[in-house]
């Protein structure tokens, strides 16, 4: 049964406050499933299952699925439609406030190599991505539906980097699987969407640079968008500009550069030089 029919059957009106837009495109659904590269051995965390259209496909492909839904009305629909599936756990709650790793471990037996699939409300996209990427063990593969602009920013390269791009690419190798037009949803959102695949890294890309130190420097660099890099780093790290300038020179980076022009490796070189004094 398609989402429009399910909404009518259960008398559910999409809640704008929760950013509810239900996917009705069969093509987009297939793209999500293919991007998740599911096998019968996989454990899957699904965030925002909604009416369970994607969930219904997942239970036939993966070993264990944990579906986390905030809306109690949708949880009731999910349990009525799919609650008898032995490999499915439906959990009512806010993924931002619970330990998704512990939930997967408890329901699926372990959380060492799970995957995450999500059709995210746009207003929580950045926070959910950060949570998935920063909490260990992180999923080995993440497939999310996000705003097209967010997906394009996530896969950007210099000179169009952003703090989002650095964060996503530090923890994963991102790929835009496909563009999903706004008409593929009920109700249609105001912007187009994209399916984003994140293949997480098994280890940090720069083992000699502590992650916390790396992102402290990156955040400082992006902290004042209109300032040149040397000024931003000096002001936000509380370091004399002469020290920053010297570190940039040793790193081979123009002091007049802006943060969006730097690659992940550039930031690592800056971190090393600042640490060495």
C-alpha cells in the first residue's frame, strides 16, 4: 500500500512541526535500498520509519532492524502493519536523546558493524549526522535522505568546503546517490532532496593528529567567515597572529586563504605545525 493510501486509511495528517514528508517515489525507494548494500547478515538502524514503507523492504533483506520513530501515532501504525516481524524492533523515542548504539546492541546482539538508513526531517539533519558519525562504534554505512543543498555541501571540495564538508569527509567517504524531486513526497517539501551515502572510515584519516585538536582548529578557521584564515585562527584560538602566520608558512598555506579553500590534509598540516610551536 502506498503512503498516500496509508495516510488516508489511518487518518493521519502529516505534522509540519515534525518535518513529516512521506516518500511516495518507488524509484527513490529502490535507490535507498541499493545504496544500503544490504545482506542477510546486516543489522540496520532505521531513523524516522514513518509509515513503514521502507521498513517493510528492510525486514525482507536484513537480519535485524531497529526502527526509531518519534511520533506515537506513526508508531501505532508501524506496530499494526509490521509488528509481527521477528527481525524488527519498533522503538518510540527521539534518536537525539537516546543511545542508538546501545539500542542496536540490545536488540540485535551487537553493534560493531551495523548500518543506518534514514529519511530525516530536515531540521534535525546536521545533528543526527553528527551523532551517527561521532558516537562509536559508528555505522559502517549510512544512507540518508537530506536536503539537496546539504548533500552537495557534504561532498564539496576546495574552494567550496564548509564545516559540514570537513566533518562528513573526516569520518566518511560521501557520495550523492541521486536527486529526489520535491514531488516525490506527500506533502511535497519546499526544496528538492538527495540520497546521500556515507561509507565510514575504519580509522581516523590522520592518526598522528588528535580528533579533538583537529576540529578545534577547523572550527576556529570557520568561526569568522569573512576573515582571512590567519586572522580567524588567531582570534578564535587565542594565539598570537605571528605564531599562526609562522605555522601557516611552514604548512605551505597562503595566509590570505579562507577556510573554505582548505582540504582535510591542509587542516592536518596546520594542526601539526601549531602543536610543534
